C-alpha cells in the first residue's frame, strides 16, 4: 500500500472539517490535517516538520478571503495543488478562484467521490510536472527532470529513471522505512525477473551520488528490512 499523502484542509465550518477528516483518512490514502482559519493554517505550515502534498481551501474564511489567501500562498512559494471549496458557484467566482492560483474549484455541497477524484488528478499532474520540487537533505529534488540541485555548491546531480523513482517513493514515506519488496513492486512493478539484488545495486549507485560520504550513509539508510530516507539531513557530521 502506498504511503498516505498529507492534505491540509482549511475551512471554518466544523461539520465540513470533520467530514473531510473522517472521509479522507478512511482508507489510508490520505493523512488529513485541518485548520479553521488562515491564521491557523499559517501556524501549521510554519512548523519545521510540516509537509502537505495538497490543500483544500474554503473561499469564506473568518479572517480573510480564501482567494486572497491562495494568492498569498503562491507568492510565498507554495506550489502544491490547491482546490478551492465554496458555496459560490457563479462563473466570476470560479474565474477569480483560478486566477488567484487555485488548481481546481468545487462548489458546496460537493460529492465526496468527485472531490477525491479531483484531488487524485491534481496530485498526479503535480507529481509529474516541473513544479514538483522536494527538499532532500542539502538538495532540491526535481523528479520530473530526474535531477538533484545542491545550491550551496552550485552542483547538479543527474539521476536515472529508477533512481529518481526510488528517491521519490522514499520521500513520500516521510521518514518511515520501506520494505525492499514494496520498493521493488512500486518502482519495477510485479516483475518476477527483478530481484532484491537489482534494488540493492540501484541503492548503492544512488548513495554514491547523493551521500557526502558513501561509507557513512546519513541520507539513505538501511533499516527495518528495507530503506529509509532522512530528508532532514543537511550537512555531513
């Protein structure tokens, strides 16, 4: 099973927040967190360990207009998909929401299955776009271009397709160990000809590229019968 995707819900209606928290978490596909206002969302986004793959944003927040908040998030560099939720369905409201930087727009009352389908679609598009940039240790990781950029040393590291897929999946695991067989299935598919030796070879080559000292691994760790990415490491010990 894939690692749950963290989603931030920003809505001042307790009933909507509770429904989305329950429904998004029900099958383990998402890990939802809720905020009742823009200020509460700012506090969550400011946390050092904070990471959200998508945002569901109500247009009518108690402390600001959701469209203005969306524009502020974009200006601050937030690039993840933002889906706006609102009771306003007029065309001009849709246009204003999209112009503020939202990826999609769904009017209340919405059908949950439709919302989930749109959320999955936006995540897929984002994951495969040039806008998807993740911080991995001292690097900025761009999965679409299969590239790591270490700005401190003005260095770029090219990855193979499989190396990028391994790194992306481990990043999605949010610091938790991923069993070898899970990585094999996710990166290579259910191919009986591919063995754990193939994975270990790719891990070895990936470490040679990204570890400051490949003999003292600090980013890509062997743990729990698999591998774990410690994306917080920024410098060698």
